[in-house]
């Protein structure tokens, strides 16, 4: 459960419709939400490891244009390396 007295940082993309919807929902619910755009302010290795531990493969957007443009060899690589190279 989130504490409404503390700011909430959402990591995502400022151009992402789902991220914008999530921000609006948090604000409507009374949370002080901040969107951290991972393209301009990427996660460091420690943050990425924590996110991977919490979410696992769901962290990868396998429906994206970026994913579809990757070679089979790139897709089979370490997912954390892919996320670092292609944060979107």
C-alpha cells in the first residue's frame, strides 16, 4: 500500500499513453506522483536489478517496435543488458 504522504516515482516514458494514464490515476487518487522518463534518466544497474527481481520478464516490452527490430541473438542475450541498451 502506498503512503499518500510520500511522493510516488513512476518510471516510464513521457510519451507512453499507459504511463500518462497511470500518472493521472495516481494524481486523482491523491498521490504526489512524479514521472521519471527512463529515456532521459535511465535506471542504473542497481535499480535495474531491483526492478528485474520484482517484475522479472514482465519488465521487457516484447510488443514494442524496438523488440521486433532486434535480432534473434540480441533477444536471447541477458535481458538486463537489453534493458540498459534499450530502456524503452
